[in-house]
C-alpha cells in the first residue's frame, strides 16, 4: 500500500492521527513505514523546512542538520518534511537502511516530521517554505528543479552546489528566472575564528592569513580510498571548498584576478587509490597553497584529510613570524563539542566542531525567508559559482605542480 503525503495530510485532518501510517514504495522494495504521525507544522514566524537528502544517521550531513532543527536550536526553522530517495527507496535494506528507517520512525513518532522518497509528494506550503538540499552533489541540479516546482520561497543548497561550474551556473539562472533565492551552506563564512582572524590581521601591517582545514580520516589506503570515492568531486570541491569560499568572499579571489598560485610541496601529498568499488581515484590527501591576486592580496590555504578534527587560522607579520592563531572550536566551544560527542558517540567528529556555525547559517536563512531580514554573511549562489570556478582552476594547476 502507498499513501502519499497529500493523502496523509487529508487523513490527519479527519481521523485519529495515532492510527495513521505512511508508506513509501519503489517498484522493487518497500521502505519502512513511519507510524503514529503527530503532524509537525511550522507556526507563524517560522519557515516550513523540507530537508532533501538526509543520509545515514551519524554519517550524513543532512541527518545532523535535522538533529539541530529537531532539538529546537534554530527557532525560525520547523523541520516538517524529510525527503530521502535512497533510504526510503532502493537503499532501504542495504547498509545504513535499517538504521535510517528506525530513526525515521522514532522522529515521526516524537516530532511529527513526515518522511517521503520524492519532493513531488509534497503538498502546498502552509508557511514560507525553505528546501535544505543536502544530497549527493551529482543529484543537486535535478533536486533544485524539483524544489522550485514545490513552491519553495528560498533554497539552502549545501556546498559545492553542483559537480561543475556549468551546471551550477544553469541552476543559478533557473532559480533567478523563477524568482527563487538560493543561499549556500558555506558555514565558515559565519565562523567566529574566521571573523576574529580577519579582524586581527587588519591590525598587523604586511600580515598574511592562512586558513587550515582538517578532517579525521585514518591515514590508510582503505580509509582514504573510501573518502576519495565518496567525495569523487575532489578535495578542492569538497573539503577545502569552504576555504575557497572565504577567499572569494573576503580576498577578491576570482579566476580572472589570480596572479599566481604556488603549492607547498613539502606539505602537500597527492595519491591514486582504489575506492570500495575497485575504481581508482586521484586526489590530494594534503594540500597547501598560496594565492596572489592581481589586486595585491595574498592568502594561503592548507587542508589535510588526516589532520584531526579542528580547523584554525593563523596570521603572520611582515617578517613571516606567526603572531596570531585562532582555533575552531575555541575553549568556549570545546565544552559543547564534548557534550555532543557524549550524546552522539558514533557521529562524524567534524559535525561537532562546526556545530554552532551550522546552526547560525540555518537560522539566518530561515529567518530571512520569513521576515526578509538580511542573512548576514551567508554566501549566495553567485559566490558559489565563482568558488567552484576557482576550484576547477586550481585542481589541475596544483596537481601539475605536485607531479
């Protein structure tokens, strides 16, 4: 049996909600049902959020976005719908499927959030609607079109937005034609450590800023091979894309304005490794580079897949001496990180170090959607297009330098 979201909503308005079950099916497999609907609904002053592409509990970034909203940490956002095509479809019985469906059932019972496998199942919005697209990068162009058709007022698109510049530019034009605003999940644009570093650098004559990003993958061929395949768009379009967005947003970096880019060969490393499928992928496991612009600005980025859980930024003076370093998380935020690690011990560690910034971006986007208030510091899809252009320019340039 299949009961669409629309039918479910009709049922909840005329019958005992405790007896309602929603089923999502594919041609070959039935996903787990979500029972005992107590309908979540955005109230006045809240955006009706549709999370598109949740991913597995403790693994998917979409799942962690959901957790933050369900915990009420983004007061302007009500998580009313979760669209998960894979785990409510072909992946329902595969790895992660049972865990997802168990979490979905519990979430529906506790919060009333409705789960479905397709954006097309959504009813018309009752409050200003935000789609938070957090699926596979390759799926984003199609998902954005579906979210526009679902009468979203605003779309929050996770980085990098699309696999290629051409696709992201087309998405930008499609949204503009429909009158839909697209804002990006570049959370480091609103980070405390970025703001404090930039402010300090302005007080130091001849200062140079380096942004350092770390992940906590094991330094083994198996772990990195899995990473390379799962993030097949490459490190600069994936892990380090946040830092590139900072360069575009605050340091005048565009493809046309780059005067030179130089890899730090002592720090950097590039490998070709097989992923779980057996297919080989070539990517950086570590990269550090310095960009000089034609307008006279200079900034560096370092990224290490196996460098740990923390990110930070440094400021050096005109003599090359480090005079400032600010970590993410700082001492204040580490208390929250420890609490979250205890609460979600098997979740990806980087969720916790960036936790307050994920909250900030979602809250600003949701509030902007409802009130029109500026989403301060949140990157637009225009910034994302240029960021992806920079990533596509830098990747072959740096790979050539490391050969």
